[in-house]
C-alpha cells in the first residue's frame, strides 16, 4: 500500500509540470494585473495575443487577450478585432473590448503609425466595424456612443 502511494505521488509530481505547460499563459495572470499582462505580451508576442482574440479560444482567454491588447508593440493591429468584439452581444466581453479599443485609440499618433510602418489598413478596417456598431440600433447605447468617440479620434489621425 505504501509503495502504491509513493508511486502515485511520484506520478503526480511528474504530471504537474506537464499540466502547467498546457495552461494558457494568459490564464496565469491574476485579476488582469496590467504589469503581468504586459509581461505576457512581451513573452508571447503580438501575433499570439491577436490570435487569442478569436472565438476558437475559451472566453476567459479571449477576455484576458482583450485586456492585453493595449500592451502590444503595434496595438493598432487589434483595433478591428476589438471593434468586432465590441459589437458582440456578450455583456462582459463587448464593453471590455470597447475599453481596450478606446485606450488604444487615445494612444495612437500619426508618428506611432509611421514608426510601425502602418499603411492605414488596420485603421480603415476598424473604422468600418466602428461605423457599423455606431449605427446599429440594436447595440447598447453606451457602446454606440463609444464607437462614435473612437471614430472621431481615428478621424483626427
């Protein structure tokens, strides 16, 4: 009996690192701590965070990816996906996406776009999605107003 318990303990100790590796790094960020999110973005890279915005990932991962987007090296790449998520009917994810979108929109300058060699494609895609949201009579009023505000900031670029 003691030998079986020792073997079980050994197996579980060996399995824990493998289990920890299978957990998405974003899920290891407690309470969406901005410093930890920035650290995960630095480790994973922009493409990995942008990929996690898709509906192929669990909602918890997508939500943390949304909150991580302002820390991307090229945050303007997240504008269109964030606009699409803002137009969703998810009562938690939509406003979280809009807050991230507004944070990014406030931080973007023409100089930063030029430094990132952005040709304006990401901005135009975001404008299209935001215009649809701003005119959607079925969308939440606060999200429609926020979409209008984001459109005004993008137009100023």
